[in-house]
C-alpha cells in the first residue's frame, strides 16, 4: 500500500513538471535578449558606449611612452630608455588589423536598422554614430596599413569546410578614404549640432573628421610621388597624384563649413595666453573649442581616471612617489617662434664663445610663442602654485661643473665649508628617472586640480581628439596646397593670434615649412606627429638613422631629428666678486641615455601584415619594402 | 609519512622521464650558406639591413624563415633537409635580382640534402672599385672608383658617397666614430673619388681603425658599401 502511495507521488510530481510547456521556455534572468535590447534607449546607449571606448588610439594620455618614440620628448623612466637606444622601428609597429571591432560595429548597424523607431526614437542618431565610428575605425586602419578589405556587413561561416567565400582582397588605399568620406557626408544630418556634446559624435566632429581624412588622402596623393617605392601595383598602397587636388578641396570645404558656421570658436578665456592654452585641455565648462574627447573622471577606479598628471608631475612638488616621465625635447622647444615671426635657436654663448648670463632661468625663453609655456614647463615656471626647481648644478669660471646624483643633492662648493644644494629637486640628472633629463617637463594635459597627482585619485582631464585649432590648420594646409596662400595665412593667423603673435602672416610668408611647424607646435603631444610625417612622406628623411647634431634651423620641415636633445640650466659660481655669481647659464645637452639615432625605413610607412593574416586569407598582398 | 613520499616522488620522476619524449624535437642540422655576389664578388651591405626569405611549401600554414645578410655580403641559415624557395624581397639591398632560369622569376629553388653552399648572383646598381685607404697623422683618406653596373631603364643616380670609420668591424652610419660625405654633384671623376676625415681620439686608445666607403643611391634605401678594411694608424 505504502509503495503504491510513493509511486503515485513520484508520478504526480513528474507529471506536473512535464506538463508545463513554458518550463523550457523561461526568460533568462542573467542575459538580455536581442528584442529587449533594441527597444530600450539606455541599453543601446551602453552598447554604443562600448564602441566609443574601443576607439583605436596610438599616442594618448594613458600611454605617455609612445610620445617619446620620435623627437618630441625624452622618456625619463628606467623602463623606457630603450626608446632612445634602438635605431629602427619594427615593421609591425602601429599595426592594426581589428576585424573583431569591425564585426561588432557591423552587427550593431544591422540590428539597429531592424529596431522599431517608435520604441527607439534615437535610432537615426545611434545609426549615424555607429557609422561614424566604423568610418573612424577604417581611418585608423588605412593610415596604419594602407588599403584594407572593406567589410561592411557581418559575415557568417556556414561550416561547409570551405571559408574562401569569406575572403576579401584589400581595397585600394583611395577606395578606403573615399568610403570614409562618403559615409561622413551621408550621416552628417543625423548627428546633433550641439557644442556641449563632447564625448559623442556631433555634426562638428563629422566635419572635422572629413577635413582630417581628406587632408591625409590629399597629401598621400601629392607627396607619395616623392617615395615611388612606397606603392603597390594594385593601388593598395599609394594614391594617384592627380587625385590630390580633389581631396584638398574636400578638406578645405569641410573645414570651412565648420569654421564659418560659428558655433565653435577658439578657447580664449584667460588673460595669460600660456595659461589659456594649457586651460584649453582642462576646462570642461562651456569649452567652445573642443569637439570630440575621451572623458575621464577623478576616481579610485583606475579604469576611468586619467593617469597623465600622476606620471608626469614635477618631482619637486609631486603628490606621490612618481612623476616627471615625459620630458619635452629641445628639438620641440626651439621650434616655438619668437613673437616677430622668426625662428631662433637658444643663445647660450656669445660670438666670442663666452656664456650669456641670465638673471632668471626663464629669461632665455622670453619673447616666444605663448604656446611654449602652455605646452612645456620651463625652468623657472610654476605648477600648482609651486616653483619648479630645474637646474643641473653649479658651473665654475674654469668650466668645472659641480652637480649631484640625487634630487636636491648636497655638496661642499670650493672655498666653502658647509654643504649646500648643488642640483635642483627636479634635476636634471642624467639617468635619474623622473628628473627633467631634457631640462623640461610637459605641461599640456596636466591637471592643476589637487589630488590629480595621487595614485588613488588621478585626474579628470579629458583627452582631446578633435579641436577647432586643428580644423583651422587643416583649412590652412588645404588652401596652401590648392595655391591659395592668402587664405592659408588668414586661417593660420587666427590660431597664431591666440598664441600671442601680433604681426599677421601674409600670403608670401606661407610655405610648406610654415604649415609643418605650425602643426608641430600647436598640436604637440596630441598624437598627430607620426601620421603627419607619414602622409608628408618626410618621416624617412627626418628620422634617417644618421647621428647628427641638433639642427640650427628650427622650423625646417626636413631637418634631421633623429635624437632628442636637452637644454640644461646651471648656476654660475664665482664668489670672488664677479657680478655674474648666482646667475644662470645654459648648456645644450644630449641626455646620456640617448645613444642611438632613430631610423624610419621606407617599410615603416605602412605596417607589416603578418604571415598569419595572409595564411588565413591568401588574397591579401603584403606591404612594400619589408623583409 | 615516508611511505607516501616515496611513491609520490617516483611518480613525478617517471612523469618527467616520459614527458621528455614529447617536447624534445630534433634540432635543425643543415646549413645553407653563401654570399650575395656580382660576378663572384661579394656585395657589402649594412649590418641587419638586407634580408632573404626561405619558404618551405607543403605545410598547412606558410611562415617564412628570415635570413639576414652580414656586412660582408654573406648569409647562412640552419634548417632541415627539404625543398625550399629562396626569395630576395623586392627593394631589398642596393641591387636587383636576376631572373632565375628554372622558375622564370626571382625565386630560387633550393633542395637541401646536407650542408649546401650557394652564392646568389645579383645585379648591383654600382660597384665600389679600387678602394684604397691611407693615413697621415690623424687624417684618414680614401680614393675609390664607382662602376655603374645597371645601365638600362632601372639605372639610378648616385645621391651621396660616405666614408665611415669605426673602432670595430661594424662600420656604417649607425656604427661609426667619424664620417665624411660628398654629394653627387661634387663628384668630378667617377673613377677617382677622394674623401678624407679626421680620426677623433679613441677611448680606449687603439692603433688601428676599420674603414669603408658607403654609397647612397637615389631611390634605393639600403646603402652599398666597399669591403671593410683594417687601417693601422
């Protein structure tokens, strides 16, 4: 009897369980279904946010080291001296072949297109953003690799054992540029025109990107003629020269559309022009110049805060046990013009070879472009209200130098019997990491807020990817290349006026060197240098592997810049009554860790496509001039 | 306790012994070597500047073996027996490759069965001839000639000629203690080009230097050199 009862219970239980059809069709509680995603604005926003976060970057605030690979800066950090000791750039540097990213954005576009516009009112904006991001991803790839396969829809493998239908050859280089430009033109109307949107795509970003992309394509077409071997017969690398003018015209049109619109303007809020230039990268409230950024937030969460201030803060006033890594080079510093529009190297000795004495260490830098002190912390300047202490030691009348090996080291000077400080708390000391080994610290992107130099907090400063000054310079360059130097001068003068220049340039002043140098000083440490040198095809000339002294001709586009130099201030020590006792003198210095000249080979113009990629897709042709 | 440890150790040892079989491969044992030559004369290049590639077909995936050409124009690779394709990538070196009769391209088929010496004949744009070095005091002078080899449509002009001096046998624009340059426009007689430089103080002192001449050919990235010569001071 009991047995029967139990059996009955079991059967009833099983019967119940099986009875319900929906038992196997329950909605999962830990993942979202496609249908749930595409009917909710905030969920779609979080997906597009992921695509924004994955925006490819080379030189940026989270990787200070990459700024020291060329001639803008010295790397004052034990783990990075090799950057000044190795000659050649690997052929795989700057490689990007990220079709996972492309697939994800393609999937986004395909699924978003199917979404219901009633439930998802921002659908056109989301779609435009995704297409802009896809265009930006392709721009990143084409400037690194040349033409790449243009994959515009997600691909699905049918498990037939034959994947050849998924293999696509590389597009021609100009086809990729044309695709990017046509996408940007296409989606512009769906993007918001709002100057307060900085970290998402706007109409202004669309135009700014058009001007940059078209300018790159135009200069590759024009200057590619100087490097005839940097081409491929199928056009995957290299753009026909006759296409140059059309691209330059597009760059000019897009830039002027944004400039004449007037919604954006250069940042001019501070009276001190150097401060103003530095604040431009920090001021998040009503910043009229900044167009597109990656935003950061001061936080204990390391993933969302900006480490730039922490790793680069002056050692003398550091809020933590690190700083001082990025040291701008003398190569860059001497490129800043004097206010009468002329170039000059720094005067350390007079015609007879005697030192020139300066009362204050900053005097030697006086009368220059205001952007110098907005970009670089020079000896004698302040950061966060604290004086910097950059001086390399004492120099005696017979030329002997007395210096130390540690920050603020003490020694007894000749003729004295007490020890005193013989080197600054910021150095410069050769091979002492975090000291200003070039004599300079970086100021651009540095956050003046308290706590920004602490490991546990870091900074809220954003990383500016696009800003209006670049658009002015894009317009100036495009106009110059199209033969309209007067217009080029007009655009350049707007940017130069903000930097304190009172004498406007006229049409006859404009030449390629001017265009080159204006970008060099305005856009230093903003991640433009490598791409500019590549598209102008001068990278192999300025980084030619030849050990040469620092150029005496700053502002010359083709001057050799294979090694980074520094400028060290010394205090003159002559207590025997010389009026110059205690004044400052300067010595041009090659940092001891700089041992090798950089060499950019022709094969570096387009990064190597490795054998693995070619093995899985034999239609891919290799880039030229590599082994 | 001991009872447990002993079998445990034995177990580990026997595992170690057995696993040796799996990750021990035979090492490459066949040497392919030779020189890059023009009419039997090696073509000198810069260290680490010129590469050849070896490809072995028949595998699922193709990965190349890079072979670097030494400053004296020699190369060597340690590989296995088998059939290889040897390629000089385009725009490598101050020369162009000669079409191989067998493959009708610049690919050379190499069948290895034991060590193999093979000189690769190429056509350089120029050859440095009759290089002579002389020293007086601390001035080092050289005199040499340049013979134009390629005279057809691929012919290229000279851009600059250099004289390099270094303390070691590696002598080029990367490794040098002094150099002198002469632009092509200043060359009067291609058969007799003179260059001289002042040898700087050598630390530590040595009573010899190594010298050679480098030639930059317009539109060719890799420099052509003369043979390195030891010059006594």
